[in-house]
């Protein structure tokens, strides 16, 4: 059978708009859609629900190829279910990255644990570890738990854009809208989805602030750089169509003129300018990395950077706290110059 993900708008706030179905008949895959509805009730962001639907679709295709059915029952889940899925993903061509495999397995594991809480816990020697899990609210004794199966993934490294690369990419733009979008990534560190979700009333120009809805629908207020405010002001006064749409960034021409800019549209925009500028590594998230690296070099504190980036875990922010060998030498030289402890073998 051929499965797919479809988008179905609904007035029911407890129903996920993304449904996994059998394409030929339109029949819904009940166990997946029940889980997506559960996450919808938890108010996960729309693009997160879409990611969950797509990742569970991949698992469904594998499950059906092995078991010749698209239904899952508790008795069909064994201790090796997730390990078998890890082995399947590891054999894909072209090879999947360790982080991609871990993401896919984590989402499936979370769904199966919710839907089948009494099923055997998947045990994958070498891929899982036991640990003591704290009791909810700190009430009760810790209990022994099992981590999700994980493969070893290379340490994440951050490669920001150079000054020359930013200048070349920047000079390839011609519209105020596109310059404002890149400016919010480079000067505010916003994610591409955060930019697409912005509404006009999120701009608080008199207060030099911007309201951003990040991952998990968490709202944060950020100071707006003067350069970013100027780019936004030019876009609003000179280019944005006079329409009733609440969206900040909209299409400027064609049949979609005035409609909120889409993920595909933003991706196409960056693809075009990578070709015209020759900066092949310039993608939306690379500008976010460049912003964070610039903030670190400027000496910003870790908690402040965490707030600006909208990170829920400080470990994510620590990825940016990398120093070059030259910076290590310079900091060592400054520290040793202030060293007041007597050096052994010297006379007072």
C-alpha cells in the first residue's frame, strides 16, 4: 500500500490538521492519527505536528513492509522493534546522519510509549542505557528507566558565514522585504519559521522591540536592532501591499500577492540568491549561527544569548561557545599577565 500525509483543515481544536492516510482509499491510519491528536491537544506548533506526521509515516512504511499490515497491536511490539528500525535506517542510501536517525527513532518511541504503555520496553544493547528517573514533582522515589535507542552522532560544529560571504550574499538582494528577512536572521538570530510566523502587530517599533513566537509556541520579546528596524520600516512603507492580511511578510507578486510567505517560498528565495551570489553555504539557519557566533565574540553572557536564541536548554546554547586556538592563546596571555603567584625557582 502507498501511504501519505494530507492536510485537512478542521474547526475542531483537538483534531490534528495533518492526517496519515492510505492514498488509494483515503482511509486514515488510526493509531498514528490518535497520537497526532494527542499532541495537538498539548498545543504543539503546527510545523512540529507536520514533522511528527512525516516521521511516523516513515516508520509506518517500514512496519508495513515487515509485518504486511498497517495496524499495530501491543502483542506485535517486541523488545527488538526499535532496534530493528534503527538497523533499517542505518542501511539507507544515501546514508542518514546519526542525528536524523536519532530524531526519527525518538519520535516513534515517544508515540509507541504513549499508545501502548503496557508493551515491552524496547531493549537495544549498545544503543540504550539505564538511568534513574526523578519522580514527577519530586514526590516519591526515583525509578530505574531506560533511555531511547541512540546511535553515535558526530559532535555538532558551528560554521558561521565570513564577513565577505555575508556582504556578497547581502548585495544580491534587491527588495526591502528580502533585506528585512535576512536582517532579522543576521541581526536578531531568528529562525526561518519564526520569521514566517510574524504578524504586523508583533513589531513594536516605538519601543524598539519585536515579539517572537518560537518553538513550543513560547513567546519572547527581543530588542530590535536599529538597522533591522530601518529595514522593516522601508519594507512596510515602500513595498508591502495595502491588504488586510495580518502577516508581516507576504508575497509581492503573482496570484499569491498579499498571502503570507510560505516555507517553500523562503527556501526558493535563498536557493536563488545562493546561485547568484556564489555563497553556497548561505541558508537561513546559517545566518542564525552567524548571529550567535558574533554575539559570543562580542562577549555576551551565556544566559543572555540563551534568551535571544529562544533555547529551552542551555546545553543547546553552549554549542556556540567555541573558541579558536588564537582566542585560547590571547585569553591565556591576558590571564598569565595577571598571574601573581610566585613562580618556583625565582627569588623574591
